[in-house]
C-alpha cells in the first residue's frame, strides 16, 4: 500500500511565531497530520497553553525562545531544536509584524522594525535551518507571505515591501537549495482576522466592502489554511518549489465592488 503523501508522521516542524494567530493555525494543522513541533515566541512562557493543546493531539511540542531580529537568538533556537529532536524536516517561517500608517507618517524605526522582522528574519531563520537540512538531503521550507506579496494597499508600505521581498526571496532560495532536496515555497494568506488586525473587522462598512472584493464573498477562516500548509510541508508537493500559493478567496484577481444596477 502506498503511503499517504500528506502524512507527516515522523516529521519535525519548526513553526515560528506561535504565541497567537496564524502561527497556531499552522501548528495545529501540521500536528493533526502527524508532525511533532518546535513552537516559538519571544517569551516562551506564553506558549504553555498551545504546547498543552498540541500534546493533547498526541504530538510533541518543544517551546523555545526566538527573536528573529537577533542572529544569536535564531542560532540558539535552531541548535536547541536539533539537539532535542535530532533533525528538522519542515520550517514554517511565520513570525512577523506590521506597522499600519499612512506612508507620510512611517518613521525610520517603523521601517526597520517591519523589514528586519518580516524579511531579514525570514532569510536568516531559513538559512540556519537549511544548514541542518542540507546534510539530510531533504527539507520543506514554507515562508509565510501575504496577498500583499502581489497587491499594494494604502497604509501598508513597509509591510507590502517586506512581503514582496519574501516572495522574491523564496524563488532565490528555491534555486539555491533545490540541489539539496529542499523545497522553498511561499504561502500567502489573504484577509484573515487575527489579533493584529481585529480592529478593522469591527468596522462593518469596511468588512462589507472587503467581502465585495473577494470572489468567495467572505474573509478567510482558520481551517482554510490547513490543507495548504500540510500540502507544502508534505511529500505531496515534492516537485513544487519557488512558488507562491495564494489562499485569499480570490481577492488577488482584482475583483471590485459591483456597481448598482440602473434605477436602484
């Protein structure tokens, strides 16, 4: 009998930024598919409830401190993960941040915070993990992007620049490391409600406008990401690398609010 190509039993996955939000959704999906996890936060004490949740699924979860703006923190996290499990098969490069301001109000420090976290951090975490994947001749690296990888939005200048950079970085790393059996892809969610953007979803007019622009007429739900992250982490995607997979309900098609019919 052929093995289920989506089965992650025996695999070890690092998921960065798992104290809240999408990182936890990714971690749950991978654990349900059979993977043991390394979960990270700048304050690992915040990970205790999520660690217990993963263990209740019958999987292991190792909480580790990680600040992706610190080279020393990145190296220490990866070394501790490998020391504990003996290997890393999958990396979900999820840790990120945003500063939402009009372009004229963005400061030098705002820019550095977002780019250092979302782009530089993504690269150096991937680099540190790849050093351990290369001798294994196997790896799945999933860089988390956004619909802003391919579309621009007012008030999201640094964020869009960082996510566009992640898309380009993904293609470069795929070419670098493909010879070592490592795939590198970008998973780009559309509009999902998280703690980071929850205030926007309290504006009913904005929410209706958003849904009008999404062909599937609703924001994303957590389970909408499960299949995509498991697919990219598994052997089902063995011949896919350097790609950006948009999970966005179709908003990247450029759909716009329908004009009212004449006479209405």
